[in-house]
C-alpha cells in the first residue's frame, strides 16, 4: 500500500478565517481569543491561522479583535510609563495604565514583565537614574565638532527635565494634569544652533504653544 501526503489548509482564505474568528468570539462572548480557545471552537487550527497571517495577534487584529500578550520592548514600556507619568503629573497608579486614552500598554503587560507594579516603577526609576552618556545620545546627525553634546535629548534626560520642572510649562504654567490637551516639550534655553549644550542646566519644559512662539530666540 502506498502512502501519500495530503496538505490540509495550505492556503487558507483570509476572509473565511476572519469570519470564523469573529464567529468564535461571538459564541464565547469575548473581544479576544487565545489559541487554545480557538482550537476548541474554530473550524481551522490555530497553528494554521498563525502561519497564514504571520502571527496570532495579526490574525486577531485583522478580525477586529483585541490582542493578548502583545510583545513590547522594555524601552517601549518605559516610554509609555513616562507618557502617563507626564499626563498625570505624578507617579501613576496601576489602574491608570488601563485607561486607553493615556496608555497604549495595559497594566497586565507590566505585571507579566515585572511581576508586580511596584517592581515596574522601581525598574523605570532605576533606568532613569542609571549612569548614562546622556550628553551624547545615539542618533545625532548634525555637526557636533563645535559642541560637547549632541542636539538630541534622550528619554532619561527628557524625564529629568520634566520632573525638575514639575511637569509644567516654565513660561505659562500649563500642565497636562490640569488640561489633557497640553503637550509638553523639552527645549534648549540657549539654542543648540547658537552654542547651547544639551545638558540639564540648559534645558527647560515648554508647552507646544510657548515653544512654537520661542522659535530660535535666546
């Protein structure tokens, strides 16, 4: 007897898979699905869906469903935590990380990475306070021969300036904590183009309106 290999679902129809993902989510009454949940209720195997879309989360997004355990780098998580900290004007609470209007990464992601919310905060503070060559951040594309520092302001230095200035505009006092529409910038007091260095003493917090009006003036 001759055995032959038969390939199943080698080219799944994307629209049919999307429709089936939506069907299963409706049956279970959930806005997201695990691979196991889909294997129990779905028409196809989760591994086949994974291969067809490139990842399980991509398949969920295509179906308009929420992703689970989406990967974020530690730097992305710290950047998001910094943004929420600025918006609140203080150390954020764990529950506030679930507010999608200010945080793109949920508290659950931080707990999976750091085990406890307090550990996430301690790691962030440790990252900000770590010894860093903050005066010469990666990514400078301008001529630095006449400067000791780069024009770019990295995450560590930016947060230190904002924290020193109490997350308020040094010119008008505007703060995202009082007005969510306020956007804070970190600006050189003496412009970098006029010899000013990218150091804590030469940086200040300005809102977007005040920074736009300042332009390149001293």
